[in-house]
């Protein structure tokens, strides 16, 4: 009962109290919460011993490597990364605190600590922002993810909210059987899995009718959003969540808003026009593990027009990809490089020939691009090559060698889909 009351309290606060009339009211709330966070949390952590009284802007930037190197000084248990790693792999707890691991798609797996109260907070806020109706309605929630979590075990303590976990490493037919049996009212899954389910709906192999569908964990392209939405006859929503926290969710109008009631976001602009940025996040809702001025690797494209919902929370046009999805080619003067953003490459390839259904681009060296094109047209590859080289010349970059590999690529639904990858 105590757990349910805690979740209910966080739900009500997120649903009804954390509403701000304008941006100024939101920023005043953030200042108060940051001051509390420094006093109640940061001053007790060794990493911030000489910092916590200073202005946030003077704190050092952190990233995945810095957090792992200083993990013991950033959490309330003083737990070192190398000690926590086997505990997380064994799914053990320490003093009631969950020790978990990220998916590890970008290298060494990230470690995170979450207390029972923080799990209640996460669920209460998630329910307040994600449920299509009131809390007292019954829901069957299916999550298709690469790894289960105590967060979802906590969720099942709510008798009206039943969570069903689909392990993406399992056979696809098993997922279809489970979905048919459960008939979810809410479906949460990565975009590539939702697309495969939509193809099964189109083929008549799956009949489900969720009240709301969320894409999570990887980039949702415009064309995939449209296809999935058309097959399920509804708009596709997004949850922006990662090891570092619950960072954003779409509103009723389908606009992705960052959860600035709980997370302070600084913008590290990536382009001169200030349309794309890396978020630098400080999560002032967490007490067990400090996430402070953490530079994300994501590329967020800011929305240029206000959302019709009227929320002062920052509106994002899309999560475009990661910084290592930006293709970099040397300028002809070899002094600098030209950056080609994922969204621009995606549009260029798909616009080259209307028959193109999907693609992959891999930059393995500064002068090498490998491509795969899903198209029945024998001229599609030539059109893509022409469009790419034309744009590269226009940007005065050195043209790379283009190599086309066969379609399809190997598919692993348990791994995040990245259509554009640079690893050089």
C-alpha cells in the first residue's frame, strides 16, 4: 500500500501541480530545485566537494567516460564502477538500490543506480504523461526492449496496470503470439520493431488495437512514423529516455517536449543557425546518482514554432541521431571538414528516387562511404550516387569513394537501428 501511495503522489504532482503559466515560471522553478539539489545531494558527494556552492555554469562538463572514471564520487553509496558492474550483471541490489546497466550500444555499458523512491517517481511521472486516460482505467502495457528492469517490476505493483515484457532477443513469432494474447492497450517499442509489427498488421498476421503507441530508444524517421501510423490508424508518440533519465515525451499534439520540470537542459549548438544542439543535462530529481552537466551524444533539432498545447517546456522537432551519425568529409582546402547531418543525408537519399524504401550509410574512413539501398529500381543506386556527389561538391568537400553493398543488411531487433553511422 505504501508503494502505491508513493506512486500516486508522484502521479498527482506531475499531472496537476507541475504546470507553469509561462517560461519565466518554469525557470524560477528550476532555480529553486537546483538550489535544493545542491544542498541536499551534491554537497554530500565527493566529486562536488569543492563545487556545490558555485553556480552550475562553473561545474565541469561530464560524459560517459568521466562518469565511469569517477563513479564512486557521483553516487550516494560510494560504489565504484568496477564493483557495481558484476552486481548489475547479477541483477543484485545494494541497500535496496537497483544497480542496472545500459544497453551498451555506444561502447562500454553504462552503470546506473536507482532507489525504490526514484522508481516510484519515474512510474508516477511516466503514468501522468503517457496514459491516454485517467489513472483508474485498466491498462495492459507491452514493452518490447532488449533488457527488463526493476522499473517495470515496480509498475506491476499497480493492480490496474499490467506490464508485459517482450525480450527483443526472442523469436519474432513468439512476440506476435504474446501480442495477440495480451491485446495491449499501450505499446512501447523501438521504431524498427514497431515497423516490423506494422508490416505484420499490413500482411494480416497481427490484429491488435492499442489506444496509444510509443516509439522509444532509437530514431523515429518521418517515413517510419507515417507507415506505422497508417497501419495502426493513429499518431505515433515518442518517449525520449536513456540511461541518464526520462528526458522527454510527446504531448497530445504529438510534439516532443523535454521534461524540464525535472531536468535542466543547456544547449551546445552544433550549427551556426542554432537549429541543432547537444543537450547538456542536470537531473535535479535524482538523489542516488548525480547526473550533472552531462553532455549527451544526441542531436536534438529544435522546433521553430510554438506547440499548440501551449506548454512552456522546450519543444523538439525531432531527435535526429547521434553526433557520431554526422558524416564528416574534408574540405578541398583540407583545413576543416564539412558536416553532413543525418536528417539531410536521409532526405537526400530518399528524394533521389521514389522507389527507395530504406537505406544504410556507413562512413568507415574519411574518404570511404558504404551504402545499401532498398529499391527495386536498377537506376536507384546511380541516382543516389549522383545526388550525394552533387551535394558534396556544392559544399566544397572532397568526394569519397562510394561502394554499394547488397540489401538487406543483417537485422538484429535487440540492437538499436542506426541507418547512418560514422566510426572514423
